[in-house]
C-alpha cells in the first residue's frame, strides 16, 4: 500500500475576510473529496485572508496510481480561476517499508 501526501499553496483572489476565504476554500475541499475520494483539509495559513494551504492524503495499491490521483487533484485546483496555485508538493510513502519493525 502506498500513501500520498499533496500540499498545495494557494493565493486567493479578491478576499478581504476569513468568511470570504471560507466561501472560496470550502467548495474546493468538497470538490476534491467528492471527485477523488481523498482526505482533504485546510492545513496552513489559516489566519491569513489571501493565502491557503490545502493538504490532500491518498491511499492506493500502487505508487503510480497514488501519483496519478495527486496529479488529478492538483490539476483540479489549478483550474479554478478565482485562485492562483503557487506551489504543489507531492510525497509518496510505502506503508510496507514503514512497518518493517513490526
């Protein structure tokens, strides 16, 4: 089993309050959960109006499938015109390698 972690650093458009930020971020989080059955949360920059960090966690049977899911999530977020995707960082962990101590 492979676990993928995707971190997205996002610059929000014309946002002037945390309430407006939530109205932009929540639909993106919900869309990723619905479309790809992944775990998604706002993981950073929560006190800033115009910045957001979204974390995505993926579990898959192969590293390639894990990578493809993260790529799809990244493209989906990048396609939103109201935000700018500043950076995306992908990491893949092999759960079997981590549990060798058992």
